[in-house]
């Protein structure tokens, strides 16, 4: 994992994850992805016990996978954090959400938190994954724009 990601604070890393995973989603979709991160920290220790461990765990958030088509932009944002946070409106907004969620000012999505939701995907890009999750007994509990959330 690139050191630029590891240098980010918890708030910065959540903001970057929200921006790159759900930057085109409405605010409630970004909060939902933030909820998934926090639920993983709180309830799925195999994903990691810290924000850094959860966000940077291999294959969990596609924006951090070197094979992802947007990886270069994600890396650039981490390496040039100060410049990007000052000029990228989506990243600024995601930082506000991340800070609010980590401080408790912005609550988790209640539907996802009650189900300890820890999985989501964009079915447009991951139809095969969705099929496997449904076969394993998971079910869609919430859809927000382009993301489906499973428990």
C-alpha cells in the first residue's frame, strides 16, 4: 500500500474514501458509505480495527486497488492533499461529512447501522459480485442512487 495513503489522518482517509467511492452520489449516499466504514471498524474485526486498516484493506474499497481505473487520481489526491482539499469541492464536502461522522455530529445511516451493514456495490459494475452475495444469503437492504447496500 502506498505510503501517501498511510500518512493521511483518519478524517482525511474517510474523506478520500467517500470522495473516490461515492463522490458522485447524493449526501445520503456518502453518509451510507461512511456508515459502512464505521460499521466495519465496530463490528467486523477481520476488516481491521482502525479506520486506516478498514479503508486500506486489500480489495475492500476499489479506489485503493492499483488495478482500479481511478487509482491514479486517488493516489494524486493523497499525495497532494493540501492542494486538493483546497481546490476540489467534492473532496471538501466529503471531508465535512467525514469530520461530522467521526465526531458524532452527523449520525450514521440508521437502516445500515441497525443491520450492521458492511457491504455495498454498484451493480452496474459488479453484477457477478451481487449474484454471489445474493446466493450466499445476503440481501439488499437499501439502494441509494448507484449503490446497493447488503446485510
